[in-house]
C-alpha cells in the first residue's frame, strides 16, 4: 500500500460554548498545538487549506496573519459538515502530487454566537421551506429504521450512552457526563424518535493538522482519502439519506488503502444524531443493512469491544462545530494511532478510519463525504509487530 | 514553456441586478454554456471547484444536482474577490498533476438580494469597527496617490471612462453606457476622491470554465497560474494596499510562463475602483510606480492602444459579483484569445493575463491574488504566425 502523506502534528481547542473567544483565537490555539506537535516553524508552511461553514469571509486569513503565516496560498473550503476533512483531503492531494512539502489544514467554526437551536436547510430548499430542520431529517431516518428493521428506542439510545461514555475520558469534549439509556430516552423529544441526548450540540472550536510527504518518522501515515458528493436522492431512493454516499466513499478509501472494514482498529464517524452512527456503521461495512442497531447494543463498537467507534465521544459528546469537526476526528485517530489517547486509548490501534458526512442540500444523498484510512507510525508499528 | 491545462469552454450569465433569479439558475446558465462550448457531457466531469463569497452553504451542490452533476468531488472555495480564480487555480493544479481529466470551475454570487450598499470588512476588524467600507479603503489609496505621485482626478476618471467605453461593446455587462470624464467627476462623491462612477456595482451572476489536460486542440492554453495571500500590511508599509501582493503574484506567474509584462496582448484586471486599476497596472509591470495614472490617460490601455486592459468593461462596467468575477475575467480572455470577442476584440491577441485580487481582512496586503497567463489555441497561433 502506498501513502499519500504523513500527519506530523495535530491540535484542537476545547469544544463547547465559548462565544466570547473570537474565531481567530480558537484557530491560533489549534494551529499552534499542531505546529508544535509537528516540530516545524510557521515559516515552513507552503500552503494552507482551511474548512469552515459559517465562518466570515477571510476567517482563515484573519486567523493566520498574527501567527506570521502569510504570503502562501490559503484556500478556504466549505463542504457542509465535511468542510475540514475536505480541507484535509485537498491538503493530502497537494502533498502526494508533489505540489507542496508542508501543508497546514485547519477547521474553524464559531456557532454559539450566531445560532441558538437546530440548523435548517435554506428556505429555498423544499425541506427548509417546510421547516424540516436537520433533527427532523434524521428523525425521519430513525423512524424508518424502526419500521423497516425493528431498530428499538434502546438501540438508538445506546449510541448516545456509548459516545457520552467515551467522551467522559476526553478532557476536550463539550459534554463529559455519561447518561443511562433511561436518561437518554427520558430527555425531551426533539424529533421523534430522537430525544435531546441523541442530538449533537452546536459548539465553538478549531482543529488542525500538519501534513508532510510520506516517510516522515514518527508521523501517522495517510494510506488513502476519498471524497465524494452525494448522488440524487429522493422518495424513490431505497436507502435512507446518507447511506449510499458513505458506502461508496468508504469502498473507494478501503480499496485505495488495500484494507477492508474488519482490518480497522478504531473509527471516528459522523454521529450528528444517534441514527447517523447506526446508518454509518452499516455503510462502513461493520454491519449488514439494518443491523446497525444491534451492533451498537452488543458493545462491539464500545471501547473494549472489537472495533470501537467514536472513542473521542464523537459529535454527540465532543460537540459539533461544523467546520472544525472533520479535523477533530483526524486528531483523535492520530492520538489513538500514536498511543496518546490516555484513558480512552484503543489498545494497539494500528489502523484507523475517519468518516465525515455533510448534508443540507435537498435532493442529494449528502453534500459531501470524506473517508480516510490512517496507519500508525512505522516505528510504533514495528514495535507492536515485534 | 510548459502548460498546466487547456480551457476547453467558458460560459457566463448576463451581469447585473437580477435578484429574482436563484443562484442555482444563474449557475445553470453559465455552466451549461461552458459545457456546450467545451463539447463535453456533464458525465465527463471528474471534479468541480466552485468559488463564492456569500453563497449559502451547499450553493455549489444545489447548483449542480439538477444538471446531473453529482457523486464527483465538489470543492467550494471562499477567497474574497479572488474566489473563483482560486477555484480555477486549484482546478488547473488538479489537471496538471494528473489527478483529474476534466474539471469544471465555476463562480456564483447573488448579492443584490442581500446587500444594498458598500461592502464593509467585518466589525471585529479595525477597519470594520471604524466604519471603513471598501470604498473608503480604496479612497484612501487614491488620496495617497494624488498626494505622492500627483495622480489627478481626471486620471482616476479616465479608468472609468475607458472601462465603461469598453463595456458598451459587451452585451453581458451590467452598465453599457459610457460616461465622459466630466460625468464621472460630477457623479456623487462616495469616498473622496472616488465618485460613484469610479466604484464597481454589486451584481448577481455566474461564470464557468471547463478545464482539460494540455494539448486539447482549439482550447486556450493555461501557461501558468499563481496564487498568493498578502503579507502583513499596515501604516508602516511603503506601498498602498494591494500593490505588493499583485506584483509578487504577477512575477511568479510571468516567470512560470516564461513571459514578461510587455509580451502580453490583453489584460483583465481587478478594477473594483478606478485607483485599483491604476495600482494594478503598475504592479503588473505596465508602468513604473506612480505612473499608472499617466498610463491610462495616454490611451495605452484602451482598446486600440498597445496593451488593452479590461476590454470586457472590467468590474466597473461588467459589474462585480464577487465570487463570479474571476471566472468572468477568464471567460473574457478566452474569448479574446479565440477571436470571439466581437466589437471589443483585441486584434491578433495571442497572450492574455487575468489578475484578481481579493481583500477584506485588516492588516494583510490582500486576502488573495491570482494571476494566470493564457495563450491562444495552438491552431490559431499557427495561423497568425503564418
């Protein structure tokens, strides 16, 4: 298997409601940590790929200038919730093609100063015009899964219990309390059958990674990265929203990396809502269609289980600052593959996968999905194989 | 000189206030024209790079889905006024590295439904906090040029007269009336010394280009493309805002293409305000520092002069829909180099340059500048050399 790039350093802020901190200051914190972690200087950075959804125009430039990063190409990408994994993806491509030697990818989002409730599709889209906010769209998927596959309320709640349980061990997570199944089900209904504790929170945060060419000692290896936009999707589609795009993107990423789903030791996936993780684990190949509810209930994806999913706490516990989420997922898998994940470490994690899915446009099966396969640093791999 | 890519087709909407047309419909018009012009089918497109500043999240996906363009990577870039030339730049890089065979680049902006006056930097930036809208920033540059270099009111006005004169021959331009010097100077003062007819208008429009590898017969050749962000800039800087970034970016683009400024037959440059074109023509190497006012007054950059600048009418006459502007400039130079520019054709144009500069962030010499050097199709070049 060939490699696209090396992740030489990562950084994130704490996640949560921190409306008093300007976007640029959040970015400084994440970018500084990544640069220090990579043991580079700002002057080595050849280009920057940033991700944000609702950031002000120029947010990346504004974030970087006072770090002394200027003059170089700065490309800011909007790709819904996959914005910063899209920035990561473009950064990897720019490294693997030999265009740049050192690339900074970062994601930034400050939501709590601008939003107070659910995010809705724009009002010129049919869903937006009808008042279907994102929780309503996921609620419909959940109801359909209950009807078609017998997914239970408890199975949905199990995703929340698992991820909040993981997030308890993540000092940067927005929510660090682990509820019980009953507490999840007794929390207020947001969009039936989804209750409050099954919905991610809006947050303010930044996350960053430094990318360099393959072969840098000690760095996490990017084996593959795939980015797709969704095909047309409507009431005639056989699968719920977001299934096919994740399956197609994952298949491409696995193939490029020469791995299969069962080879992967740890996943960070897009659990914006509990049903999202159930659908996604199926689409990623961890369970058959319709079996995702039973999968999570079995403990297979819990820390200590065979293939832990969202050891960071995921979007449900860490929080979901849209444009920062993708690189926060990358950071978690990097820490896992370096053995730096502390109390939430997956033992001997060697291969990790990040999946981010961004939606919001009516009539397509997701605006974008990115799946990347990462491998532990060569040195660490050699040790664990010895 | 090597080539990065071939521009096989371009398209734009009409420019102007058309708030009743949704963004996606403007995009359809420009993208359809580009696809037909390139004689490809939507299914051939491997990836899309879009540019927008204030477009809704998902605007690119929303624009493309009903054209049947889905599934492929769609990357939406914000880079201030250089957003769609940034999309073009990334598209060219993705072709030249062999990543994709056929790329769609497009820019989309619908401003008149959201804005009614001048655009201001965000209020957390010092300029924004002090109420310095973009015309005020350019007005200060103009005042400084008058003080330092003796640029006259008439020289400033000459840019407007020239570009509106060119735009009279552009059926897609927002403003198709050509004022006199007196009319320009007698129009209302916006930010002294700049008057209304020296300021570009907000507009709604889209523009697109289809990119393929070098060597496609009949296509315009992309000899080089350079993208830089601005260095730190403040009251200690010797040159006015936007001079150095354009000079640096142009130097890199000329060098990569193996050309010099005097080799170029036709330019499209960022004349958001009259002083902008004066500064830019200097930075591009058409005049010494401080001599840009005399250059335009001499007729050197008028159609029929030695090196025409903004034959399309530029931002002043065509209008300035931020994220669509860069690819509209590209489209104009493509038409010029193919001999398709009608009454505004620069005779035997063989080499053309597009320059776009985007600002809005305090303390940097522009968020981004893109300069690209384009050459006439090989077949046409052979004919004109014969």
